[in-house]
């Protein structure tokens, strides 16, 4: 043991990097089925079980899971759907409610002991959700405003001099049809990825300077690393819920823009 300690003390601190987001396959020959994919399936199952338990046999006076389900449903309806969709809120609540819960649980896995990985920090998952929203919104826009009317309303806002449309039309097309859906995915992915990296950094600092390279000065740094890990984890719990809310909120806004001309 005494021979090992000098070797440990001589180790240099290595900050965590992008290797945190690389996971081997859980089943041989199935590269896609790794830890993030497993917990994405578990998150979907949790949403299904929760929704069934809360709403399959509702009581006049809600209790237990039904009470939690109704509180969550009311939050999404009042804070996400109604501000943008108004009278159309109830029609779109199943989608928005499920999306909010699914993303929130996927994010929440980053703070669950023994999991500690926010699935949405892998770009493929928010990208698939954003692409699905993009396809749905495009279909709704063309259905309710007509194929030509949808793109006309999107690209040619009324009240501008005709010569300005040369500049405005391509900008409106790129921002409305492409960029906002790209940022819809990237915002969620980047926030979860950055939060996971920062917490991993401070937890590694705490572990390294308290258990690997323990010195009087290192102990102070290690304790600070532990404290920051706890504080940042608490803050990350808020961010995880906030990002689920923002993704669902933007989805409601995009749906409203497709159902009704924005200009």
C-alpha cells in the first residue's frame, strides 16, 4: 500500500472530456443499443406507466398518482398550451404533455445515482424530436394555409416595400423553416451536454484532490469541488425541468404558427 500511494500522488489531474458521451454497445452486434438507448426506452416506459396509472381510472377526488398526473397536466396546459394555442389547447395536450414528461425524465437521468447521464446530451435524441416537430408543423401549415399560402405567409410579411422582399424572403425562409428547428434541438442538447460536463469536472476535482492526490492545498480544492458538485447538481435539476418546458413551449408556438398565419 505504501508503494502505491507515491504513484497515486504523482498522477496528474485529467479533466473529463467528450469521452463521457461515448458508450459501448450493450448487446454484441447492436451498436445502437447502448446505455443512452436503454434509458430512452425506460423513460418512454415510465411515461406510459405514469399516464396509465394517473388517468386510466380517474376519481372525482384525485389521490396519489392521479393527483400528480393532474398537477403535471394542468401545468402543461396553463403554462405551455394555452398561451399559444388558446382554444386549440386541448387538441394538442396529449402531444405536449407526453413530450414534456419524456424530455424531463430523459434529462433527470443525469441526476439519478448509478445512471448519472442526461440522455438528451446525445444530439440524436433531441434531433429526432425536433425533426418530428418540423415534419408535423410543415404538414399542418400546408394543410391549414395551403401549400403556396404557407410559404407566402412565412416569407412575405405584409406592409414592406416590394424591393425589401429580395432580402426578407430568404431570411424568413431560412429562419422559420430551417434555423428555428435546428436551434430547437441544439438548445436542448447543448444545455444538457454542458451541464453534464461541468458537474463531471467538479466531481472529478473533488475525487482527485481528496482521494488520489491528497495534500493540504489539494484538500481545500477537493472540498470546494465537492461543494460545487452539490450546488451545481441542485441547479441542474432546475435546468432539466426548464429545458423540457422550453422545448414543449416552442413546439406549441410552432404549431400555432402553422395553424394560423404569423403575419
